[in-house]
C-alpha cells in the first residue's frame, strides 16, 4: 500500500504532463502576444525629443526651423516634417512656438503683415498673434499658439510635442 | 483641407472662411513620352499638397483633373470650365489650377486661374536641395493666391 506522502504513478504523470503542456502552450502564445502588442509598447519611445538647432543660432528675432518627427500612430509609422518659430525672450529664455494657426490650421508667418511687423500673421484670414504667441483680440483665432516642449542639451535645442498654452 | 470626409466636416463648420479650390491639372499617357509626362504630374502634385498644408484653413485641395495627352484641348477645357462654374455657384469663387504642362499657357478659358510652374526633376537632388526648391516655388504660388484674396477678410 502506498504511503500517505508518496506520490502515485498516476499523480506523477498528471503533474508532469500538465507542466510540460503548460510550457509548450506558453512558448507558443507568448511570441504571438508580443507581436500583437509590440507597437503599443514602443509608442512612448517614438515621441522623443528631436534635436532642432544649435543654441547659438537662436536670436531674439523669431526664426523658423524645421525638423523631422517619426509619427507612430499605432501600427502605422511615418516621417513628418514639423516647423517651429524659435526665439529668445527678454529674459533670455528660449521660446518655441508651433506655426499652426489656432483658427483653421494654416501656417503663420512672422512679420509679414506690413502694418504689424512684430507679430505673427496668418495669411488665410488675417489672424494675428503677439511675439509670445498670444492671439490678438478682434482677429479670428480664439487661442494662443501652441508651445513645444523644449530642452537644451550639449548646446543644442531639443523639441518635443506641441502643447496648448 | 484635403479631399476626405474628416476635412469636409471641418469645411461645413467653417464654410464662410473657405473660398479657394486647388485643382492640379495632370496629363496621362503610357506612350513613349511617359517619363516626361510623369514628371509634369509629379511636381504640381507635390506643390499642391504643400500649399494645402500652408493654407489649410482657406483652401480645399481637390483630386486632380487628369486628361490623356491625346485628348483634344476643347474637350479638356470644357470639363475644366464646367467645374469652374460649378465651384463659382457653390461658394468657391477662387479656383486655382496648378499645372506643369506647358500646353495650357495662354488658354483663355483658364485666364488668371491658371498657375503654370515649369517642372523640376527632383529625383536626383539631395533632400535638402529638394526642400529648398519646393519651398521656393510654394512661396511663389502663395503670393499669387494671397493676392487674389486681397481685401477679403
């Protein structure tokens, strides 16, 4: 007769088979799960800061710089060219504004309206913004220009996502 | 705004601000001239997309009007003017036809609605230079378009 602590042949086979079966199932399923969720896990890394320009080139007058961003939209990946108006304000702090008009999404330009040389001007519907991006009352835009997340590292300006002020 | 339902919804919200249709004119052939003809289509398409990006809030980018190289001028112009009058009746007073096909220089039906840009073969240039050429041409077209807009808004 089997002792109480002893494992019977039937039990032993049961345990081993479940164990081995479990390993095999996990071995098959895990790569599939990884494949399925991989782009979602990587998405955060795709939104990194991008080097745009050397700090020394930034003046008090806004200048337009373009940079490339890898845009990951779930499974779809593409390279998009973005632009920023970059300048130093009175305190010497760097400001990077998005050139996208908050009215209907045209691209604003600096100082192209002869009667308001020190403002951002939208050629579509005459929207204007002051140098710090604030929308001028009485023109179509209802919100200030978006501001890029920024960081200065090794003498270079890095820009991230544009965020509403 | 682009030719898609999402942008059309945006248009319906703000139709009083949109008055300009951008329509590329693109020739088609599969004859011996195809390389040349593709070039004449590629460049205006790139420019039109860039103009849409810059003036998103006031222009609507249409699908191109395409025509066979062998098609007769009168036939094509008839289609173009049918579109022009439809646009004018439906609140788009400033259609802009963008082409690199020298065929349309001086076509009276098109008049100042035509923007004729000589084609530039971008394929062998490095990217920096490509972008410079495109942005230079876009600036030129923007001037033409915004001039039409003077004293509106």
